[in-house]
């Protein structure tokens, strides 16, 4: 047992047939590599053809899709919408403090007139209730 190497330290030996075909250190499997722009040429050609086809038939295709397959039409619409849609539904967020105070006064006047003048302003307690 004294002459035995610890487990995991033995060098792996490849069969002679495989060894001749292995890449040498620092050698690529494709030394010339992919030419510049080759990857993009197909995509650009596809988009150009799609653009030309859409210019010619796009509007009619959309109408036909909407009429023949409304589910597919809605799916397409949903797929092109942004995933995060920021919608402001509170118009008061955009107002300044002065505009908010003015709006509160208008609402107070509207409530007072709707109640027939029986609100805080009619009772003379407007200043006491205003914060």
C-alpha cells in the first residue's frame, strides 16, 4: 500500500484514438471563428422582410386577426404592453398644497350648499373646525 497514490490524484488516460483528435492547450475548435456580423445578417434580413410584408399587408392582417381570432388578437396586444405599467389614478398627487387647499374649500362650499347652508360655515364654526 505504500506505493499507491491517494484517490483522485491519478492522471486520466485517454484512448490513443481520442488523444489524436483532442484540442491542444490554447487551441480553439474553430480557429478562424465566426465572421463579423454573420449572426446579425439573418436577423436583419428577417426583420427587413417582415417590415416589407407588414407595410404591404399589416393593417389588413390585423383586421382579419381581430375578426377571425379575437383571442389571438388580445394575446398579441397583451404581449406588446410593458410588463410594469405605471398608472396614476389619483389626480390629487399632481396638485400643489395651494391647489389642494383651494380644492378643499370648493368641496366645503359644495357640501355646505348641498346641506342647505347648515354646514360649519353657516353656523359660524368654520374657523374652529378648519385644521
